[in-house]
C-alpha cells in the first residue's frame, strides 16, 4: 500500500479504530458516509415505486412515509428491503402503504435476529437505549436476543464500554472500570460463560445513575476549536525548556497549585478569547452536584457554576 502496488477500498459499519488494525489504518484515508435524508429517501422510494409498477404491473399507493423512513434509519438498503417485504405480504394489484400497515408488516417479518443484517443494528440500538433508560429488564432481554443470535460478545462488551463513559461518565466512574473489566474478561473467556459477565455489566450500567455531561463537554470544546481555530496558549502556562523561551516570557507568572492552600489557586488557563467559557456542565446527580459545588467554591462567578 505504501508503494502504491495495492489499492485497498473497504467499507465497514463499525468504527474503523476498533475493526481495522492500526498499522493498516494509518495507511488509509477514512471517509465517513452520512445517512440519507428525507429528500434522498423520497427520491429512492419514488424510483422503486415506478419500477414495481412497470416490472410487476402493480400499483403502490404511498399515503404515508414516516414509518418507512424511520425504520430505514437513512439506509437505502433497509428502505428497499422493507418495501420488498410489504410487496410480498400482499397479492393485491394495488397496495396502499401507510404507517400502520408498514409497522404491522415489518414487525411480523423481522422478528429473527441476524447479526449480519438490519436487525443487528436495531437490536443493539434497543439494547443501548434500554440501558440509557435505566431498564435492566429490557437490557437483559435485548442482550439475550444478541447472545441467542450468535453476536460477537466483544462487540457487545465494546458498546457497553463506550456507553459507560458516554451515558454515565462521572456520575458513577466505577461504571467505566466495570465495563473495561467486562471487555477484558469476555476477551479471555468467550461463550458460553461470558454471557454471565455481559449480563452483570448490562444490569449494572442500566441500574446506574446517568449523566452525559463529560460527553457533551468534549463535543462543546471540539465545536469551539473548529470555530475559533488555533488560539495562542497563554504565556504563563507554556513549557519553557530553553533559556530563550524563558527570556520570551514562557512560564513566567505560573502559579504551582500545590504551593497553595487546598492545592488550588485561581489563574487563567484558557486563551484570552475564551476566558470564562464553560464547556463542562455537571449533571444533576449526587456525585456531580458535589463537583458543581466544589467548582463554584473555587471559581466563584467565573464559569457560572
């Protein structure tokens, strides 16, 4: 690949950081393909309806599209598969498609979990949303569906590891530790015994208090970075390994926190243009309420805690 002898083109629905080895990934250009919007899905649906009319001499009267588009999740293949199921469910020359009809047909025909098909994504979505909604019973049910369908246990453990930080975060830091231990244990043990570890972790995560404050904090910060660009680092918190840098004022005026009472002293750490900007907003849970109180005591009105 480095010499250009081989050109590799691949596609994955998983995060390539997890699914592609680092040596290969570092030599690839990664492109993110966004899901289709309503306009593209409508165009695709109209093309399919016209094709059916000409090829099968049947009429599809599409009264409502909300359910079709929602079930497709912006995926053209899922939309066409759903439409095919609807057509095969009736022998009539004219089929009237509305939301109730779509949901009725799809639920009857997509009851079996397919770890390589559409239900793979629907059920992992249901699993994550059940944990986010603090329902351990639903979480264990969807976990059982994946296990029974032969889903890769590392895929399940990886999603729980992400969930522990994204949806629980600092409201319960032990969640990330348990999820990480789960991933390691599942990697060592495998089926069938690892189902017990997966269940323990899923129930713990579902039953834990929730907070997405740290997840939102990094997204807020990234949005600001994209908007403001490479702002200068304040001189007093720059590194000064050389005499020239010291002469230029690098590190001058920096206050070493451990030299002060409570290991804290107020000083500015953000670029001048962003002073007072709050990226982290602690969640409304016991642990983060304590965090908010501590930050308010230390920073006063500076960040509005």
